[in-house]
């Protein structure tokens, strides 16, 4: 493409050179250029894990510490992941792959206490842990600590709206999944820039949005994605 009157972006050799032509772009086009400038094609693994359980599991406002079970989970999750990475490396070597050291593993958590404490054991083993405020869970608003039955009784109209569009709907004083995705845009760009293997420890709502982005899920399916606490997603 060489037509000078057209709008286009050319990326040559995955970032060696980028050509942006006729740049009278709107907001979205500018974001696309910025996004492309952050891409690379180096191989790396991304892992998702839930934070451990707390003493006050259902409270958004109470930034509770891990329970004894949560601390036990954090150690077992970390040991399982470390063992899995080493086993993957050994399998690769057996198939004729290069005998090289594992890539460094970086750990991201939100700024909430439960996710930070879930990463403490990994930090003690020397892994780099970084906290990101954008990774905090979705704000439940007035529905915090309310059972589904109570929400249906007190906010029947909101429930109907939510069931019609679970991705965009927000309960009073709450965030929607779309709000969460917009808030996490800087994290997604940083995720694309990251060259090390990456473990993200976060609330299920955050993992849904990140997984939906990486796996190109339909927006309407994102609120229904499940991440059991006894699984690490790779």
C-alpha cells in the first residue's frame, strides 16, 4: 500500500518499522496505533490464579487478610505452578527442544490485601511481584453481601436489565464488566509488552475480562466464565 490519500498503518517485521499514513485519526484509531507499538511476537506463558480465601469472604469494603486455608492455598498454588513449569521444560527437552533455563516469572496482583498475601510465598522464593491498582475486583455497589434471592426481591428491574445485557449493565453504584474492561486498558497494554512469563493473581471478575481479551471471547460470554479456585489457567 502506497496510496498517499488513504488512512493506513503498516508494521514491518513485527515492530522493526511502523508506517502511519495520513494520520487524521479519531480516538479509536490512535489507540490502535498505540496498541500496535506495544506488541511483540516473543513466546511466553500467561497464568491466571484466584486469590486465597479470607476471613470475610463476601465483603468488598473490608480489605480482609487471608484465612489459614487461604495461606495454605497460596503455598500449594505456588508449589504446583513451579513444579508444572519445570515439568513442561523437561518435556520440551525430551522432545528435542533446547536445554535452556526457564524464562523469569513475574507476578502481578491487585492492591487488595488478599491478592498481595497470596503472592507473599512466591515473593519469599525470589519471584518479582508487582501490584496494580487496575486489577482490583469489580465494585458490586449496593448489592454487596446480598444473596441472589435478596437482589431479585429488592431490585427486580435491575435484575431484568442485567439478564438482558450482563456485560454492559451495572447495578446502582456498581461497575459493569465494560467499566472494568475500560479501567484495565493500561494493564492489557502492559500485558502485551511483557516478555517474561506472567502469573496474574486476581479476583474472578478481573480474570474473566483478561481471559476474554486473550481468547477473543464474545463480550456477552465474559460474565459467565468460571475460574475455580483449585485450578491454575495457562
